């Protein structure tokens, strides 16, 4: 299995560099971005776009549960025009049957419920390339400054209203440029000078994105940074206008009046009272799937029925979108399953019990839970191993904040000898056995075998267990052993490594195993769990010194496609570089940022590959983060009644974790 996963990842990384290169020829889709033969959006493309013939579907049918309602009219009227309907036609897919519920459990809502059902303008395939999704095609001009995006004619929002280019253009110009959704203009929409792109409507189903300088990877980066590129203008226009009005005046009375109107609109849309306009904009325009009544293009939408519509409640449902725009190869409107029912749980043990009892249909599990499932399940459960992409085991990554303001800690954390000492003072073989019950081996925060940047040397770097050497390195950093058996700074002040993590993620248990190793090396440590919101706030305020099992682990499918966790300044919730920018970075960290800037303006794929390699070599040289255990595959436990779950895939945040599984294609067979 490991060999298969490595081959998958090697293919993904090799193609990701090519996919980001400037297309050859007359500015049409490069071959790497046209739809595959397996998953083919049906529809015409511009004449100069190279594409295979779409599968032919003669007629369309719908779920009996929709027909029984008698309120939505003919299915043909709810789908895009016939030639623009997206046909899911991957080779592994079987024609499914309608009905039933997909049972899941969750201890939180937000992204957990959103990732499996998310739709974007385009979508990644397992090989790392991009294909049209909501968009049916795109074109690029000769110098890669203008992207022309074509939508599917006749698509509708989940409330039945038309979805057009106006929704895409308005979202960017009003929501993004004014930062109403809290994220503002993403990196994908910025040119080499940092200037935002210009987004303009051509007609109801076409819009352009224009950059001041060449942008060679816009399509791929949009699927990393933004994905959806729209909001329902017919629903949000008034709310957004009031927020912009409130934010643009210094007159307190006018600001208060506009804010009150915006909050009233937000409540009318979602039924929720928000404390301020910032939270209303963020929640309804960024976390939109979590609120009833907000139109989406997803296969499932949150129920509007009382008792089933609160993602913070004990039970909630995502029900089928009757206007969903995809069908199977037989013309059946997707999704097959009527609803996704979520039950709130308190911990992973409770979730595992539900899975074993057949009360939950799907979980991504820890690898050491496989034996429990095989021995104790009361129903048949299939196990699927997908490739994962973190550098080492995310649960055991240790991030030091290299931008921490405290001068003592800053100097220490930025000293590679200190990081090496903390790495080698732990017996990885022993620790890994305890941590994983023998399922995993010791390892380092390094690319996995089969991925870009992998080397055996890096995978084993600083993994030898040597307490005496660790102490020598610590003393070389200027630390002095105190009377209490722990190291102090040279001026006599105590050195304490304060480690934090998100509550209920298991880091506290890992720390309990690690602490004796740190004590033996003379490193005094503390540990505290916080709620995710507190960790986010502390990270933004540059107050986190060190974290175990970070919110954003280092590593991903590609340092080219998603540098967020690997290049300072690329994201806001990565502890190891904290608030560091090009202006505050020095040495190799500054060089790393400069290489990323060079990558952004480089078209040639060979040159891009060389730059990416240089960036990875800097990571290997410095080992800015530590992991104590090798990366495990992403293990999915799926009730055997669920059909069309792909046997192989890649687990990555870029792919929205299980995004490649396309849950709209799952069906139930008892």
C-alpha cells in the first residue's frame, strides 16, 4: 500500500509544476487543464479549446423524494441547458440508486461539514491538475494577463434563482475588494506587484480576470485560495451595501444606522442575530454553508427545519439541493442520497462506537483504530488508505514561533542547534511505539517518500536519540544548567518552553509522553489546551511561543500550489513563522520569501521546478519545524452499505480533505 501511495503522490507533484506553467499555443486551456476522460463536464467549449467529446445523455430524471413534493417542476428546468450539464463519469463510478441518509457525527460544524460538499469554479483531479466544474471552460491570453471564464448556462442557486456571471463579478468587486467576508483579496487575485486583479462581466455567462503583470498559475491558485468566487447577489446585495456604507463613514450616527440595517438584513437572511457587521460578513459570506436559507451551488444545503438547522446543535441535517447541476452517466440528477444527518459527539471514542455499531457511515480514523474496527465492528466496514501530504505526523509536529517578540526566545528558536537539541532528546522509536501502539515509526517533519523534495537524508535528519549531544547543543546556545536541573538563560532568567494546542485534539496525551524526555534533557516545559478561537487570536497577536499539533501543520501537496504552511507571510495561522514578513525576515527565511516571489513571475516549468527545489532545500537545511513520528496515510472507514467511495486518493486541504471522494456520487445499497 505504501508503494501505491508514494506513486500517487509522485504523479501529483510532478504534474502540479507543469499545471502552473504558462500554456503553449494560442492561449487556450493547456492540455493539463482540460477535462479528463473519466470525469467529464458535458458542454461546448470555445472553438480553440482542446477537449474530448462529452458523454451523451439523452434525458434526465430526478430523485423520487423531489418528485413526491410536487413543488419544483420538471427536472430539465432546474438543470443547466442540456449541453452544459455536468456529467459525473469517472471510470470507478457505478450508476446509483436514490434514497436514504448518510449518517455522520461531529464535535464541531464549520469546515467539517463544508469540505465534503464544497463546489468551486474548477476542481482538482487526483493527478494534481485542474478541470472545469461550475465553470465549463476558460481561456488565457498570450501573456497570461487575462483569463476569460465561461459559466454553464441555466445554472440555478439552491433557492431556484439564476446563477450568472453577475454573482461572480459582484462578489469580487463588492465583497472581496471591501473585505466584507474577512478574507478580502486573496493571493490568487494579486499580480506580481501585489495589485488586485480587475474582474469584469462580459455577458451573463462570461467574465474576465485581468492582471497588471503575467499570472501563470491563477486557475490552480484560485482553487487553493478562493474556490467559489461567488455569492448570491440577489440575497446579499443590500446587506453588503449597508456594511460598505457603515465602514466608509466617520459619522457615528450614520455608521450606527447603516450597521443596524446590515444586521437586520443578516438576520432576515439567516435567522441569526450577529454581534457586529464584521462577524455577519464573515459568517454569511465565508462560512455560508453553515447557515439555513443561504443559497449555495452545493449538492446539499443546511436544512431550514427547526431542530435540524443549527450546526452547533445536537443534531442537524444537510438536505439535497433540488437545483443541483450535475447528473450521472444515465442522466439521473445527483446527489443520490437524500440527506447527510449529523449527530453531535463529545470525543473520537464516542464517534468510533457509533461507527462500530453501524450508526455512522463514514469516518476518517487514526490508523491504530483499524484493529479495533476489524475485531469489534457489528457491521461490515471497508477500510481505504489514501495518501497524506503533511511532513511527518501532524499530531506530533512541534512549531517554534520564529517571529516571537521576546528577544531571549527569538534568538533561541532561530538557532538551529536549539531545534536539533529538542529533536534528538526524544527516543523516537520508543515514543512512536507508545503513541501509535506500534502502527507508526519515528520520523521527521520532511516530505514523504514519492513527493517533491523527499530524500532519505532529510527523512532521518536529527532523529538520532542522543541526550548528551542535546545538552551540549543547548549549552552551545548559551543556556546554563540551573540548580533545579533545568536550563536557564545566560543572564540567569528561567527558560521555560510554553507549549499550547487546540483542546480535544489529543496533543495533551502526546505531551504527557514527551515531557519526561524534555525533563531528562533539562528543558522545562508547560502545556495548555485552548479553544480554537483562542489559539487563532493568540497566533494573530504573535503570543504563541510553541505549539504541538498546530492548527496548520507544515507540508501539503505542493510548495508551488499551496505555500501557506511553508513560506512566511503566506497565511495567518501558521505558528512557526508567526507574523514574520519579508521586511522582518533575515537569512535563509528572507531568501525563502524571495524565492517564492521569483516563482510567482516565472513561466518556464523547468525554472519553476528548480526554484521549488531550492525552497525545499532551505527547509531541509534549517529544519524549522520538528516532528517525532512519520506521516501515516489518511485512513477512511466506510460502512459497506455506502457505494462509489474511491479506493485510492490523496488527502490534502487543497482537495478539501475528502473532496476527491465526491460524496454527491455515493449511494446506499443495504
